[in-house]
C-alpha cells in the first residue's frame, strides 16, 4: 500500500496514492472521519447519513485526536492495535480450549484471509473482532460481569453485535443457566440501547440507524436477488447474468468442466493419493477464481463458513455455534450481499471453524495461505487506489 501502489498508474475510477497515511483512508473511513470531527447528522430522506455507523470506534478515535494526533493516524492506529489485540486474545483462548495447532491455524486464517485488509485500514473490524471475542469467552466461562461490559461495547461498535443477545439467551436456556446469565445477556444490549436513546434525543427517531440503511440497499425485483446474483456470477458469469442470456459461452462451459473434474478427482482420490488430490483441487480452485473472481471468495466465506459451523459444531461448543448462526442469520435477513463477506469475516466463530478445518488438513492450509496472501496484496493495492474491495 505504501510502496507498490504509489508506483502504479491510476486505474479507471481509481487514484495513484502518495506515500502517506492516506492509503488507509477510503470508503467507510470518510464516514468515520465525519463522525469523529463533526458529530452525527441525519434526516429521514432516504439518503446516506453518518447515523448508520455505530459510535464506539469514532468515539475512541476522537479521544486519541484530543492528544494531538490527526484523524488518519489515530483511526489507523486504533484499528490496527485492536486487530493485533484480537489476534493475541483469540490465539490464547483457542490454545487453551482447542490446542496449539487449531489456535495457530485460526490465526493464520484471520491474518492471511484477504478481507483482513479491513483490520489494517480505518474501519471498525479489528475493534469489533476483539470485543465480540472477549464477550463470547466471558459468557463461555460464566463471567457475567464481563459479559455485560464487553457485550455493551461490542453492540456499540457494529450492528452485527446485536446477534450476541439472542445467542446468549438461547444458550442460557439450553444449558439451564442461572438468572444472572439472562440478566448479563440483556445487559450486553446496553450499547445499542444507549445509541438508540441518543438517536431519539437528537433526531426524534430511536431507530434512525436502522432506517438509514435503506440508502445502501439497491432496488431489487425480489427478496434475495443479490444473493442469487452472487451465486450466478460464479456459475454462469457476470455478463450472462446482466444480459439474461448466454452471451459468454465459455464461462458456464468451464464451470461445468471444473465441477465434473472435481467429481472425478474425488471419485478416484484413493488412487491419486492424498497429496496429489489436494494439489489438483488447489489448481482447479485457482482456475475457478480466475474465472469467477471475487464472488467466489465471498461465497466461500459466507456459505462455506456456514457449512463449517455446522460440521464442527461439537468442537466449537454451543456458545460459538449459536452466535455464528445468529450472526449469519442477521446478515441474510437484510436480503442483500453488499459487505456481507466483510461482516462474515468478523464473526469469530467462522474463523475458528476454518481454523479447525485447516488444522485437520494442513496441506489445504499451505495452499490456501499462499493464495490468500496473493489476494491480500491485491486487495491492499486496490484499497490504496480507492477502488472497492470485495
């Protein structure tokens, strides 16, 4: 972002960045800057407004700015330090819970997955990952005071933090926990409750942060059209989807060939051997990515994450399992996939499920880490050039 991107020519609709902190400042970063410097604004007119972004991250940034640092430096440092804290915390938690191998592979996934770029730029991903993980661990260990504290901070950071509340209530009911578990679960919602009160006092609309989301929702012919589009972009190609007819014959043909080849390889995997099977699947996966692009990565983190949550539910435990599906359910409830992959990456249960999978099949871990590293570099340069990532 600081060395390679400034040397490249400006792409269409992008820029050539300078060697400066500005490379970490784009897209949602602009909204956080407005909040940290000017405060919130909102009118119920169906347009974009800062009220859509939850307050804890910009509040911390404004506190750091009071020490004399400019917004770009303060915002970058807060998210990076929070992301580092999340990595160290999750490693320690998983090491004592699932062992060293799973802990290491969970961190490998979190650090190398291309969407980890949002742990390095001026976004709230690092902070939410840290706070939600601390809340989940506290509930798992019956530390209910910490559940209330960390949970209230998490629900004041991201709207997806709301998924913590139903997850805790379900687990408390299933495990027949004491009344204090229910009280702590509800207390964790205080972050979003106080934000709602703020919205009512200043804008006379307690749900202003919900209503403003309509501005980010494209008009669709039917509910879930965006999800169908994402899957069809993988299967038949973007051009064919846009035209409603097969104008690019090669995309669906190659997709069928790759799927058929995968079935044959799986059928004869014992004759090929474990090592050869993994490497051949890796090559086919890379070809499929060249064919489908980012929609494939987004499908893997969302739908692949959901499958692994279910498959490893006994190893994850009830708290992580229920929280993972409550979070995915909240994402799917919007009916649109925009930024869904980023929200799914921020679900620590999904990262742990991938960590368990990679710890059991380390060859997949080596191949995917190399591939993810390539994508992470590409995503980083795109962000520095002010191009949309994901």
